[in-house]
C-alpha cells in the first residue's frame, strides 16, 4: 500500500505581529547595551577596587602571575624547617655572646694598645647639618651598669624580628613569585652570615644637658662609660675602651612659634631635644673612637 506524502503548508505570518516582535527584540538589545552592560561594568570595577578576594579570583583566570594562593605543602615545610634551624643556632650565638660579655665585664676588660690594634673597624655615625643620625646598627646601649646583665644582642634582636616576619608571611597568600622569594629568604635566614660582630656600650655616669636662653647658651651634658666589641666569629670580646662624651660646642636647632605657647615660643622644648640628640650622637661617635685597640684585663700599673 502506497503512502501519499504532503508538504505542510506554511503558516501565515501576521505582518503586524512580526513587526512587534522585531521591535521588542531591538528594545531588549538596546536595554542591555544602554543599562545592563554599563551597570555590570561599574559593579565589576567596584568589586575589583574594593574586594581583594574578587580581584584575586579574577586574576586566577586572567592574570596567573598576580593570583595569590597559600604556600604549597613543600614550601611551607621548607620555611618552617629553615626557621627552626636558624632559631636554634641563634640561641647558641646569644648564649655565647652573653657569656663572653659577662666574662669581659667581670675581668675588667679595657683598651690594651700593647696587644695591637682592633681587627674590626667600627664606623661612627655621620653628622648631617641640622640632623642627627640614629644609633649605629652595630651598637647597643645599657643606660646604667645594672642594665648590662640584661642587655640583648642587637643582632639577635634583629634576627628575632626577621623570623617573626617570615613566620607571619608564611601564613598569608602569595603569588608564585612572592612564594619563591619567601622560601629563598627563609633559606637565607638558616645561615650564620648575619652573626659577625657587635658592640655594647655601658653607661656608668651621665648628666643631662641644661638649656638656657639664646644669650645664655647651655650647660653641656656628660656621658662616661665603657664599650665592648664582641666578635661572634671568634666567640670573644676582642676590643674595648673607655667612653667619654660631652655636647658639641655649638648646637643648632629650629623651632616654630606656636600660638598660645606657655613658654612664649622660645623654643625651649626643641632646644632640650636637640641637646639630648647631640649628646647621644657624641656618645656614639666616642664609642666608635674607643674601639681602636684590642681588649684585655687592666695592667697592674693601671689598677
């Protein structure tokens, strides 16, 4: 039995309805272009500028070098092992420093020109007109003799801060390059290169400077004490010397007259600060100059 196939007649399209559909489609596209896309762009811009998480999520797909992520298990283990090993060695260096200083102070070590020049050069601070440099990185100060027993190693203090900073950084997210740099810094921390030498100045006597009027000038302050240079490579106090410092003959300072200043805008506060800074500066310079010769117990004729 044969089948007769027939083509389906096309439905008639109402020209009016077709025009309405085309019009609605154009309105929809125009709405997206005029309102939705700009609003989306503004929303994205706000998210990028205010939300670090969104920005980082976007970087994961479009800018891999800027994508931040936690350290890998291997990287984290490397950092932790390096910090643990470095800290263990730091404890040994601090202990040796403490014992060496205590022994030198107890034995009354001082400058001994007969033993030769100090093998280490301690450079004093440089003076800049109108400014005073900060305390030299190689120098720690005990404000009074009793403080010498509890003074901390300057290098040890810096190493402790570095270890804490590395530990905190390891707990944060980083880019691939930052993570590699962190691992490299941790490995460098696991090294004895930082333990070179340092000095401790013990102040035995001090008098604060007294400022007067512009015409009167000021009364100089005084710092007397001792300085000991400990060499971590030799594990001993190698150089020492007496320290004596007074204010400079001339101390310059600047001040601004303030409305309602009970002191009449004479710059008394600024002068006192400048005198203290100048005396500290001179004590740092005196400490560097005192480390010219090797250290040793006082000779009998000196006692």
